[in-house]
């Protein structure tokens, strides 16, 4: 991934704004630049736009939306911003947090009202760290639906999307002004494309094992569950351009991936009153702290394995997610009418599992925190038929990246901004700080959709001012 001067004599066609990456960030940036009246081209490595966006549950947090109001949920951007910073241990950039918290509601309503995205709020369970129910999702609760709708919307707007186009190099001189990009096609041929402003929407470095080992040693060797084409290109270009990189050790993990099936099991199974035991049948943590930090906690258990324990009532809630339905279809969800039978089916010590059940149910009855500091306040007792899934921990996506300001403009390590480079989504530093525990549910698509939309508008304004 190089940065080099544009070679003399290169006949570069181009567009005022070029966007690298056709995930949620790239498409939201493209739509907002298009609405601002500036032409844009989106470049995507794959033959079909998917990215980590397709692998996600497609849930975007937003506060104060009409969807929340319609079902009686009171919320505000200020409350949302406070939740983000509390989870991020105060490490996230205050101006960026304020900007994305304020713009999230309008972004959801923009996609709904201008483009017909049929959002609804996940209203039947709490996500860790959110003080209001504010996750907005599409009917299937899957990222495939989100990315397909975004692509269709961009197609209808006739926004040029060039597929099978890997951006391998940026053209910039010593002044760090980006003049264009070099595209490599699958057959090895190369094209040049000029631009006045560049938006990096090519996500993070989860797919680059060397970068993961360098920046996130605790996830070295963990399964990576995100898009394999996210190889840290934004970070490598940023390094060459003297961009400020921040929170490079930050990431979203997940402590509940069905193993060996490799299917995400929604954390609703835990938050609704379920719990995790290890292969000895013993609980080991406060599971409700968050699923991101739970990845490393689960991987530290014998064999890197744990078991989600819940019941049929909770499974019924989890079935709104396509992933959970897939997990049931492929046999990852085990059921049993008694704890003893469940222990037998999971090959867990029966007495230890019964003891773990008894501990959890006693905590629910007394309404006090348990020995790990978890409160089960308001959770119903588990009742037969019981359910369980054998899970492991995985790396979902990285949260470090190019430092940006509240207008998605990239910052230089020397101070000030890079002249015409913008970043959003996984390419930009997120709002989770430097630790896995700093990730508040939905931070990924929050900075993809909301910061993406801001980046498109911001780049369009830059181009207009330069005319
Ligand atoms: C299993 C899973 C579940 C998740 N669930 C949620 C959730 O419910 N809510 C949430 O907020 N977040 C969730 N996330 C995180 C979320 O998916 C990401 O934060 C978000 O999709 C990032 O969007 P993006 O547009 O930045 O990147 P992506 O969607 O990954 O898109 C980046 C695109 O850039 C392309 N690209 C990369 N390099 C180049 C290059 N050099 N040239 C051309 N193209 C390139 C890639 O091929 C890719 O298509 C989840 C992640 C995973 C893995």
C-alpha cells in the first residue's frame, strides 16, 4: 500500500470525490456527497459490495428518533453521548462523540424518509451500556439487508460504482495533497483516477494478521469474524502521509460465536437473564459488562470455549435475528427439559452446572449483585425447556484508525489536518477508545453510517470551496 507522486503523463480520468470501499461508510458518504451536488465515484475491491457491513446484524444506535417516540422511548443525543464516553472510559474524542450522537437520529430518519429504509427499534431487550433502547434495524435484522438496500439506493441515484477495483496506491506529493488513486484490476492491469478529495471508507485492519499482532496482541491468533478484504490499507496510507493514528489497540470482539459453527449468537441470550459457564460448568465473569470485552475472557477459559445458557422464552426473542435462526437450523442450539439432561448433552459436569443455575436464580430472587458484580434485576427465572450454545470469542473489527475531527477530516500527526483526505467507518478511529471494553454496542455502524454521511457532506463542501 503505497503513496507516490502521480506519474507524469498518466492520463487520469476522475471525479471530484473518490471513495475507497463500498460498505456502509462508503455508500452513506456517496449518497450525501451526491445530495450536495458533487459527483462521486465509489471503488470496491470485491465483485459484490459486502464488507463487514453484510456480516453485521445491521443495528445502528440513534437517540431521539421518531421510531423511538412512536413506542414511548424517551432518549436524547446527550444521553447517548454520555453512554458512549462512559463505555469508552472517557477516551473517545469529545467533539466526534457529540457529532455522531447528534447526527445519528437524523441519519436514521434520512435513510428512512428519503430512501424508504423500513427501520424499527429493537425494543425487547437491553444492550449493555445503553441507557435507552435505541438500536435501529431493518426487518431481517441483518447486515445483508442494510448493504443491499444501500447499494440499490446508490444505483437508483446512478452513483458510479466500480467493482473489482482494488485501490493499491494513492497519488500524493510531499504536500500530502491527494491527487488521485491507482486501481489494480483482477487481471493485474492498472488504471489511474484523479480526484479533488478522497474519502477512505475501506475499513480497518482485522483482516491483516501482522497488523493485528502488532496493535492488538491479545487477539493474535483469535478467529477474525469480519470481512477478510479489510487489510488495513487506510492505516498504511495514513502512516505514509503522516496522519495521526489513534486507539490502535481498540477493537470490537464478541464472546458469543457458536463453535465450531461460526455463527453469531446474539447477546440478548445473556442480557435477558442467561449466563455463561466454562467447560467445567462454572461461571467465570460478569457477562453483562459487554460482549466485546467478553471475547478475550472466553478465550482465556479452558479450550477457549464457553457455553451460553438460556431458555425457550429468551430463544423466542433471539429468533428475530437471522443469525440465531441460522444457528438453530445448523444444530448449534441445544435444548433439554432438565438441567441434568442439558449437562449430559453438553458434556458438562452435572453438579457444577446445577450449582451455576442455582447461583443465578438465587441472585435473581434476591435482586443483589452476584460475586462478579452482575445484577439480574428484572430478569425472569430460566424455565424449561432450557437452551445452550457452545461458543468461543472472536475479533469482529478494529476500532483504531485515522484520527478525524467532527467533520470527518483526517488529522496530521504534526498537528492540523491533511489537506483533502476524509475518513469514516472502520478506516477512521472509532469512539471506543483503546480497549475492547470501550466498545458500546453499535459503535461500528454508528461511525460507518453517521460519519460516512458527514464525510460525504464535508468532502463536497471542500470541493465546492475549492472551485
Ligand atoms: C459479525 C459482525 C457483526 C457486527 N454487528 C454489528 C452491529 O450489529 N452493529 C454495529 O454497529 N456494528 C456491527 N459490526 C461492525 C460493523 O459491521 C462495522 O463496524 C461496519 O460494517 C464497518 O463499515 P465500513 O463501511 O467501514 O466497512 P466495511 O463494511 O467492511 O466496508 C469496507 C469495504 O472496503 C473494501 N476495501 C477494503 N480495502 C480496499 C481497497 N484497497 N480498495 C478497494 N476496496 C477496498 C472492502 O472490500 C469492503 O467492501 C459487526 C461486525 C461483524 C464482523
